[in-house]
C-alpha cells in the first residue's frame, strides 16, 4: 500500500509540473518569454504562485526548461529530415523549407527562440540551439560535397550563413512586415530558399505545393 501511495504522489507531482510547463509554453507562444511572468504562469496552470515556486524556484529556471523543450522539438523535426532519405540537395531543400515555413507560421514563438532579448541563462540555451542549426546544415553540405552534388567549400562557414539568413530574413528590422508574411509568406519562403540554395551551388528550389506546419506552442 505504501508503494502505491508513493507512486501516486509521484504521478501527481509530474502532472502538476507538466501543467506548469504547458502553461508557460503557451504564454511564450503568445507574447514571448517576457510574457511568462510567474504569477501569469501560475494563473494559467491553475496553481498557487507558491506552488509554482516549489517546482521552479525562478522564472529563469522555468523559461530555460521551456526553451529546452520547444527547441528540442524543432531540432528533432529538422534532424529527422536531414537524416532521412533522398539526395543531399533534396534534404537541404526540405530542411530549408521546413525551417522557414514553420518560422513564418509561428512568428511569435520563432522570435522568442531566435531573437527576443533574454537574460544570460536563456542566451546560453539559444547559443546551443543555433549551433545545432548549423550542425544540421553542415552535415547535409558534407554529404552533398562527398556525393558531388555541391562544389567544395568550408561547410561550417556556409552552414553559419544559411542558419543566420533565415532568421534575419523573417524576424526583426530587416524582415517583411507581418501583413506581408500573412499575405505572401510562401513567396518569401521561396525567395529565402533560392538565396540559400544558390549559395551552395543550386540554382532554384523545386515548387512545393503543400506548406509545412507552423511552430506550435
């Protein structure tokens, strides 16, 4: 009986923690990490603020965990494509389109992950996230060079350029206005893809009829 009670308590604690993380993730998707104030997270999760602090002693710790979970999900999507079937050129096109399309369709969350001003702890998480982006692109480029699909080049520099081009083109002062992305987001994605593919020696992306899913909270 004592074992069952312990197991039940552990399950309840895990469930409460998951509710808190889900609530925080939804707030971040709506308003960035600045919106994930502890009182607001507690209210959305349906727990007392004191209870929230027992699970996450600070906003920084809570936001870091949210960042880890969301960024891991996004990287798993891209890594799955990068390691899948098809030529390096096909995989690169697919990864580029997926990355850009999900950012267009989940712009607030993409901004939070890639560009929102954050504290040192979240900046460290973001640096790891961006490095993983670069590693995914570099791996595909290495495959393409080995197969003769792309001309030889410094893959780490090329990957850094690609990984930086997409957020710069979609988020921040140089990006199109929000209404432009709403009206012609697919065209913007095509332009980004063509630019990145030309940079590695491919002239044009093939048309893509079906849009990739947006980043979800």
